[in-house]
């Protein structure tokens, strides 16, 4: 009696095993190198039908070069007819060397459309990647898309020249005002 009970429990556990493993399947096209045009790039992925219950964690790689720092801003979005169709974006993050988390994204909206933003300041020269994570919630095809932009951080000399120029303009305006009196 005990042997048949143990056998039944083992068989029942084994039948749940494949379902649990399928829910853990990571799909997607990763890593992908970003194709930059003047410090801006588009990125995204498309998922085929019949992937309900699977997850994705797509990495989009890039390299910052030079001696100045760069500020990064990114946005990712997905849209579907209803919240139970397509995919849910569950995370957006920026990572550096050795998979060190630099900045987490912020969820702006979830449901029929998912919208995430990400910002990071003063990135030094090096290798980085943006990771978009999520869940496929139905067996329909799904996709997400995003844009990323780098902006150079002004060097201290630039700030000095700006302040010096404003000082000269202020001095000229004050001088002109005294001459009119």
C-alpha cells in the first residue's frame, strides 16, 4: 500500500514538472548590438505565437568611447488589444561591466500598453547593455520597441565659457544702462 502511494505521489509530481519547466523558458533574440545614428538608436524584439507563459530578458549592447561622460535616456513600450493579450514588460535596466546594475527603469503604465523609462547620468567609457524583461501572457504574437539616446555631459571648460559669456553680456547691459542715464 505504501509503495503504491509513494509511486502515485512521484508520478503526480513528475506530471507537474514539465509545466513548471515550460513556464521558466526564456525566449527572445539576445544579445543584440545597438545600431547608433548620431548617438540615438532604436531597439526591440518580436515574439512568435504559442509562447504563453514564457519569459524574455533581451539585452541590447553598446560601448561608450572617449574621455567625456554621457547621459543616457531610454523608453520602451508594448501595446495590445487587452491586458491579457501579448506581453507584459516587467523590467528595464542598465548594466555595466561584470553585469553590475547601474540604473533601474521606471514603469509609467501597465495593462493594454506597457511603458517604461530609464535614465542614467555621466556614463564613462566602457561596455554596457540595456535589458528589457517581461512575460508573454498569451499565445498570440507580441512585440516591444524602444529608443535610446546618449547626450554628452558638458565639460567644465564649457560651463566656464558660458558663465564668462553671461558675465560679459551683463556687464555690457549695465554699461549701456549707465550711459542712457
